[in-house]
C-alpha cells in the first residue's frame, strides 16, 4: 500500500468513526471503543470499494480482521 492509499483509508476511517483520533492509537479496538459499529463497518466497506476499488462482501470479513486501524490497513493492503 502506498502513502496515498493509506491516507485514503485513514480519511475514510476518520469520516466513518467521526474522529481523527483514530490515527493516534492505531491498535485500539474500534468496536469496543464505540467508534465503529455494524452500520459504520458497512460504510467503511462501501467507501473502500468506491475509493480504492476493493470489493469485499461484509459476510466475508471477520470482526477481528478489521477491529483496529492497523488491522484495517493490513486488510486493505492484502486486497490491493
């Protein structure tokens, strides 16, 4: 993943989570912290498809794979 792609993911996460603090603590569980829920997760997947061309059905993703910023970045990187 290049820097522009990483910034696109972080920008999308900031929008979905409603805070730019997600970049400061990249290993915090976003679901446990109340920053990401099932609706937000769906918005994240739609945004990844629109912005980066990554198509992943929500049912094909385990919560643990995308529970933190770092895990989301790895998830996206593996699909680019």
